C-alpha cells in the first residue's frame, strides 16, 4: 500500500475513534472514566472496526489526546464534552449525512446561497466542506446546487452552524447550460 493510502487509512481510523469517544460522551452527557472505554469499543464495532489486542490502549491514548486538545474535560471524576468537542462531533456527524434520492428526479434544482462575513471565514469553510461531503455541487464559492429535496437538511445546517439568515434555500426550475451538472448527478439530459 502506498504512503498516501496508508496515511488516509490512519487518518480515517483516528477520526472514527475520535467520533466513537465523543459520541459516547455526547449520548451519556457525562461518562465515568471507567465506563468510557467499553462504550467506545461497542461503537467502533458498529462502525466495522474489528477490535485488536491493544484496543484499550488506543482508546485511552485517544481519550488523552481529546482532553489535551480541549475536546473533553474532567469534571468531578467524570468526562464531559466541551463546546469545542460538541462542534467537532457535530462536524464528524455531518460528514455522514446523506440525502435519500427519489426514484425519479422532479427536474428542479435546489440551490443554497450563503453570505457569511469575512470575519467568520472558518465557518464559511466548514459550510463548504459540509456541503461538499453531502454531495452538493459548487457553482460559485457561495452558491451550491443539489437536484433533490433537501430542505430538512438545510434547516439542520442552519441550526447547527447558527446561520439562519445567511443561508438561503431556493428551488429553481432551470439553470442555464446544466448539461454538465446533470452528468455529475447522473440525471437524464
């Protein structure tokens, strides 16, 4: 396996472990330190990661790294999620969002337009990455399209990123020269 593939595999594994630990803490609110590892391991099994001989060691190192990075903190013998940790788990969960595709396209484009100020550049980039991971197609930096109904997802994005007025959801009948866009989504031309 090549170096790039190996690094990607390690990165995904690390992300899955982070997600498992953060999700365990998020679901329980507060977790006892002794309870954290078993819950995380169950979540990893559900992701298809087969536990190895050193799984407890990996979980403990990951937990320590998450605490060092300010995503988790100790509080009276329990571990709890910080604001930074909540933001991270929300971002990791958003990457798993998928929109159900209906059997037949209604020939309408869903367009998202956002206008986020320069001082919130990080938020703008998070929104772009999230839209890209969900499957939206970029027309311009702040204009994205998708061929299927996704209003519920957009409402979740608005709530999670707190950009209610700055993100507009528009349903469009046609887009000029949309042949290439239809090809991207495997739609009839």
